[in-house]
């Protein structure tokens, strides 16, 4: 199987494609949706151009916002509050402590 096949069929459900500040498409693997203080946050793992996960294993945490109730569109916004990021990541780590090896 070549790398392009990873994004076809069943694996496509876990792939999120977002645009960075410069308008470039960036692919992420969706890992989890975390609720904190009546807000929802997504935990994403960046994927390199060759389809492999980033070596560092750093995740991206973005806040989920509804943009239009009629179309059910959602948008992701960056979180600048370190305390919120840490809380969301701690919840994620606790949920997946048996699935991932976390390094502090």
C-alpha cells in the first residue's frame, strides 16, 4: 500500500485538513474531543507530507466553535491560555494513558 492510500476509505474519517496562517493545507489525525467548562476542544496530531505522524509527537489543541447553526459548520480557533491548554491535555492524557506513552 502506498502512502496516498492512507487517506482513502476508512482512514479518511480520522483526518482533518486545516489551513495555516499562510493558506497552506495541513493534515492532522483527529485524536479526541475534550469538554472543559462547557467548551469543546479537539486534540489533533500533525501528519507530515509523506503521511507519517510528526516525530516529536506533539499534539495541537484547538477550541471548537460553531460558526453557523443552520449549516452546522464548525471552526477551530487557537487557544492562547496556557492553563486551559494544560487542563485539556491532562484530561486527554488521563483518558489515553494506556494507549500512548506520554513524555513530560
